[in-house]
């Protein structure tokens, strides 16, 4: 039986949101804690005008490779719907999906060149483990040939720095002394002149001119270097967002909603 029939759809206070119902139907998830946490989260996104800005939302719920692959924004089993494909060794649990630091990663099928915009793009991740950075590892991203344009993020590098880029060729340093990789973080661009880093408590501006977006799919738990997966991490991904550019205020709102989601899921 469809969860639409079981729980009702957007008929009033406490009813299940239609998009949450579609996601639960696709994943087969019936757990009430997950259902209620997602319902609160999606309603919060819509109330704050963020739902329409998302291209892909991966909540990594249900504890299996099957349930972790689905895009909450468009839960169809298609590359065009940006459902994930896991490669190598990735471990799945109620905490999320965990890379092995050697060959484990996922393909989002979101190509910044065709699915995002040069001056409107955002990418965020919530990580549940604090493993030390290793030279060359990234939390997510993709590069054009020669790094002429890139989207990428690493919350805690081998030097305990937060680095990234958002549709530009320069490696940008945002925060130093980052000794904890856990929590929310990522990048967002809404102008040609600069982009923002966002972490679990603050933002930092990178003054760097945008370039044409990289023409390769964004990978998670590593980065897509002109078609080759490299820089693998062994951290746990408990959430990922890819979408249009968010302002500092919008990114802060998303951070609050994601933190609440993780708390409501008990992780």
C-alpha cells in the first residue's frame, strides 16, 4: 500500500508532505522516526523558500545502499533524477554512507555545466565522523581538465584547513585550525565576484571571479578529476545538498534545518 493512503497527504497540520510520501514509497521506508524527521525537514525547506532551489537532496536514511541512493527532491531511479550510484567499497548504516578511503565513492550525476549555473550554485554536506584529512582527499567535487574550473570542498584537510572552490580555478582557503570534520559545511555562489564558505557556525567570503562551471558529474567521498575518481575519503556522509546559489542567510537556514534533521534522526 502506498504511504499516501497510509498517512494522508498535505491535508493539514501533521499530515505527510506529498514529496516525503513519494520518497518513502520509492525507498520502502516505513520507520516512523525517519518519516517524521523528513516531514519536518521538507516542510521547513518549503516554508523558507529553499525547496525550489534544490536540485538534489540526499538524506542517507534507511541504512542500506538501496535506501541511501534516492534523491529526496526527485525520487526516480534515473540518472536524470540524480539518484546516486555507489562505486567501490561504501559501508551503509543508520549513521549514513561511509567511504573506505581507497575506492569508495558515489556519483550524483549532477553536472555543474548543465544542471547548475556559473553564478548560482551551492553544494553542502553533513559528515558524521571526524577522521583526519589526508593529502589530496576531498569530501566532494569535480574538476575540468587541468583544473580550469572546479567545484569542490574539504572540511578538514591534512593541514587542518577548510578549502574549496565554486565555479573557479583557484584553490581557496577559508578556515584554519579545523580539527573536526563533523557537521555541516560547503560552498555557495550567488555572484560573479565571490562565493561563500559555510561551516557549522559561520561563513567566510572568497573573493574570486567565477568561470564556466566544470563539465563533469559531482562525486561524493572523492572528486571527479576530468572523468577519474580520485582523492577518496573515509568519512561518513549523513546528508548532501546540490542546488542553486544560496545567500548567507539562506545557507544558515539550511544549516539549521539539516542540524535539526540529524537530531530528529538520532544521529
